[in-house]
C-alpha cells in the first residue's frame, strides 16, 4: 500500500517493537560522542548540543528506513511537511538543559502521525533506561509490558514555567487555587512529564509553551493509559506543531475540573 494512503490499522505489526529497540541503541551510539553546547535563542536560557543534532540526524535516517515513504521532521530546523505521507515527529533530546547540567531527567521522543493523528509513539527515559510506548487503540506499555498506573495519596501537578507566569500575571487567584490543590513539580522534560502522568506518578500536566514535538508522543502514551489530553484554551483548536500547544493532560475528572482554571491564564 502506498504510504500516503496508509491508515492506523495498516501499520506493520512489528513496527512498534522495532521502534522501541531502535531508540536505546541510537542513544548508546550517539551519546558516546563529544559534546558541544551552544545557546539556542537570544536569552541564553535554552541550549542546543551536538548530541541533539547528531541524534536528530540518526533518527531522520533510521526512521525513514523503518517505514518507506514516510518523512521525518524534528525540533531542530523544524519545517512543516505538506502532503499526506506518514510523518515521524521527533524531539531528539527533550530536556537538553537538564542533560547539560547532568540532571537525570531527559529523553528522546518519537511519534508517528498518520493523517495528522498520532498512531505510534515511544519515549525513552535515558537516565532511567525506561521505554514508554503506545500504539493507537492498543494501550500503553512500559519496557514492553502493559503500563499499570500507580495509585497513591500524593497530589502532584506538573505546570510549566510559562503557564505559571501567565497565571501569576493574569489570574493570580487561579494560581492560588492550584497551589491549594496540588504540590507543584517541573522536571524539565515534557515528554517525561506526560509519561509520568500515564504511569500515575503525577495527577496532571499542564503547559503553555510545549510544542508539538514536546507533547504528542507522551500524549498518545497518556491517552492509551486512559487519560484525557487536549487544550485548555477557551476556543481550543488544532495548533501548528511549532506553536505553543496550551495543553493539559489528566484523568477525565481532573481535565474537566481544571481546564477552566488554566483557561483563565488566556485572559
């Protein structure tokens, strides 16, 4: 079947396992290289390393070979693909600043989009060696086994720095409500945040500034684990991958309860 006519049900059965085997192997090869770090943007807060670039180059090569006729687009030098081909959307190193600072929270995130919809995803937690994955309609997995979300009494919410700033400036009362309901955390890797939600480690994940490559792999895993993912914006609509996603991911009851709260940041 031509790639541009493929549907989710047409994915080769072995593609999930092949993708999950690929990511740890590439990390082992690429992360052994020397590291060069440069500023990304004008504020000096975001960084890009030679590992980001080398990892993206390898993923562009190897993912295209996994599914002939597909295309690969990534965070570095992102350009939207026009057409109906399956698209691999990748974040070659989600949590670059953590990686540079040797903080153990960074990952590689890959999602396959078919007709614009996430169909297959994998997020590799590099320091922990954990591989989260999902295929649409087939559930979420952790290290190859069905993902079993944890239950516990801790009430933890991951909220991005950009969204916290928005709340502080435009809706301080909403921020106060949030702080009364949850302990806040931010681990610096949005893909991992969403996987933590899928695993039941945190109660919700909300971000203003996450882009599509930050969100969509972890979002599919979370949705396949039973969570709800979408925009908290009052007039939610599909957003280009390189724009802020204004996203919220949580169990359905939390999603319904806290979407209006985060929407107040858009005032």
